[in-house]
C-alpha cells in the first residue's frame, strides 16, 4: 500500500522548493518526516511517525517530529484529520477526499467522490461560522477487524 517512489521523489522536489521559498532550511530530518507521511496511506499521528523514523534516524526526537509535522502542515505540504492538536493525524494526500475510519482499530483510508465533494450543506451550518471544506468520515469495521470477529 505504498505510494510509488517516483511519485514520492516528485513530492520531495516540491517540498524542497516550498522550504526554499519560505527561507526554511532543508534538513535530512525534515525530508524524512515528509517522506514518511507521503509514502504511507494510514494517516499516522506524530507518535507513530516518531516510532517509525527512530529506526532510521536514532537521533530524532518526538518533539522534532511534532514540530516538523506542524511546519509541513502550516506550509500546506500535508493535511491533517482529527479534532484536537494532541490527537491530530497527518495526511499526505492533498487531493480532495473523504475517509473510511475503522471504529475498532482506527485504520483510516481515503476514498474519492465527486458527489460528496458537491454536497449541499444545510443553511443552519452558517450560524456556527464560515465553512471552508466538508469532508465525509465514514465509520465502520475494517476487513481485518471483521475477519477477527468471525
Ligand atoms: Zn479495524
Ligand atoms: Zn486522507
């Protein structure tokens, strides 16, 4: 389930340009944090990214991972899902998409739908504020959890 490496190289070239444009130093750690998000489909949180990178980069700290993820997010290079800053999960897919979330294990996958992109929201939503985007989150039980139930 990994994104093709050629595609990742292209994304990393883009990362380099954006960092340069914003006067931010390109460090090996920043590239590796970005690569981790770009190549995975499972929308990891900062802790999970840290655990994975530690094998490759023993010097990296959770704090660095955390700050780098939010830097990438602020630069528009990655997306986020989740409500609070603590439980935020990071998303390498910047195309408009929606999520299937397993209620048991939290597995999260992307899906696409033009119909859902053009969803008409009730006017009452405007009472809370200005809508920026609307993403559908479908909750269910993933195939793996389902097979364990049987
Ligand atoms: Zn599951
Ligand atoms: Zn996603």
